[in-house]
C-alpha cells in the first residue's frame, strides 16, 4: 500500500490505523491505514465489495447494529479512539452520514431537520426556525421548499430528498460528513448541485466521499484512496491518480476504466 502522509502543519481529523473488519469468516477490510485532514474532501473509490462502506460503518460504530461484524484496529477522531467511546450517540452527532438512497423520516420537511436539535434540547420555535433554514440553505434546498415546510418530506423528488438528508445530517452540527454513493438515485443536474454544496461545506466540515464515479472523485476530492479486495491499495493527491503519478498499476488500470 502506498500512502501520502500529511505535510507539516496539516491536521489529521481522522486517523485509521491497521483496521481489519470481518463479517463472520469473511474479511471485508484488511490492515487499512489512512488519514482524513481538517476541511478536506477525502475520496474513496473502488469496485463493489472493496470494503468502502464497511469502513464508514466502522467509523460511525454501526457495527453495534450487526452482530456478525468484527472490527479490529484503531480509529482516532480528534485524537480519541472511537472504538472506546462510550457515548456512541454523541460520536454520531459529530460524524454525519448520508446513505446511497435518501432515507426520509415520515415527518414534514421542517420536522426532518428539526428532529435532532429537538432531541438535543432545543425547544424554542424561533431557534428551531433558524436552524432549519440554515441547514436547508447549506444543502441548497431552502428556495425549493420554503413554502412547503409542513409538507411530508417523502413527497419531495428523489434529488430533493437526498438534499433533505444532507440538511438533516447538518442539523446535528457535525465536524465530519460521510457520503456513501450519494448520487446513485439522483439525476445528473441534482448531482452537480450537491457537488457544489459539498465544495462549500468543506470550508466548515471534513468530508469523506465514497463514490463509484471516478470522475466525481476527480472533481471534488483533495486526496483519494483506491480500495480493492478489502485493501487500501493507494492514497494520493487526487489529480496524481489521474495523471499517471501513481505507483500501483492496479490504481492506474481502475481510473482508466480497464476494470471495475
């Protein structure tokens, strides 16, 4: 595995050290190490079953929902080993996740975004109004839904529901946002709108972007890791992956479309 280490002054926001993940006897990831820096978009590319989603699950402690999933190694978030964190819900508030298909709660647009702040103790309606508008604006959705905030979120288009999912994740004021194949269920125009959102959001949060679209990684990611068969083959400055300045032929073959 080839990695690019942080230059002097770069702050690792997340560090993965020798991470191995098994589902019963099947090894989904083996000895993966990487780091995500403050306020960067970190891309992860690779074919199906490369272990990309398993990495996100481990970061967000979703293995607690799957008794067959066994995680070994260290994941440090702000220097704290997340595998030893007792307040898992607090950890998940700091690390938001957006899944491939929009998962809308059976609530109004407003309540989809306001739910997490309410659970965190915010009760004042005017305070919630500010949060909801801010998050919908950050997700580039406010102008489209401001006149129907009380309508069910499930009535929005697929692309709007995906942006609502992003707004809901942002309502927890996370330090990191993880997106897993966010563009699977949305049209190209909406995909580009969400990409513009992510470019702005990285000024405020660190972003992990798992994508099966290598050109999407090229457009968005500052650095990109290539996963294959449960291993992190190579991590490099994204443009280097696309201009031949990589050290592993498998990486070159994948980004040039020879397999995948």
